[in-house]
C-alpha cells in the first residue's frame, strides 16, 4: 500500500497530497484563493461533497445541489486542472479571481471547460462565490493519430493514455 505522502496531489501543483490539498479538505482554512480553488478541484476528484459545500458562499451556496452534484461526479473522471490566471486573492487580499481549465471524461468522451471563479475572504476563510464559464463544457479535440499528444492534457501520447485499450 502506498503512503499518502507519496501520492501526487490531483490539483496539479506538483506537491504531495499530504502537504498540498489534504489539510484544506480536513478543514484548515486555505491561505489564498488559488489554494482554495485547487482544494475544490481535488474535492471533485474525490467526490468530497462536504468540502465543496462548506467552501461555497453567496450565489454559489444558493446554487449548490448536493444530490445532482453527487450524480454528476459519479459519472466523471477528472483528468487535470490548469490554472490560467490569478488576480488578487493573496494572503492579504479580501477578494480574488482564478481562471482555470479542467479536463475530464464523461460517458467515454473527453471534455474541457474554462471558468473564471470569484472568491472572497470571509471571517472564517476564503469562499467560492460564483463562477463564469468562459467556454462551456465541450468535447475536447480528438487525437488524429495514436502518436499525437493526448487531448486530455496529460502530456502523454494518445496511444499511451486515453487511446490505450
């Protein structure tokens, strides 16, 4: 069995889970809007609806529907997170935005979605307030050949990644 400290964090930070998103999923307040965004992505990969719900506020809290989200997450394989841009949201800021792209597979098809999320620091820490999807969930471009890069963004050749099997 692999130890938790040896597992790369799903958020793509390049750090191990135990020193990256795990403390925030366990309830420690995230120090920045980006760290909260990364922990929320990790929560989606794990199906941790409690973390997703407790880190919502405002418009996002009103729009949160646990049952429908649980159904959606059960059908989704998360393939990667890329942080595109971060504006404010630092340890001394009150508000911040994070633009990111997620890649995922659902129903055997690859998808990519870009969103700009707004975060606000409340008395008990950073919270996700709302998100604007810049590019709706769309099927990712398919590889034209087995030796092309995989469209999921893994950096592997298609034949060694999503084209395997």
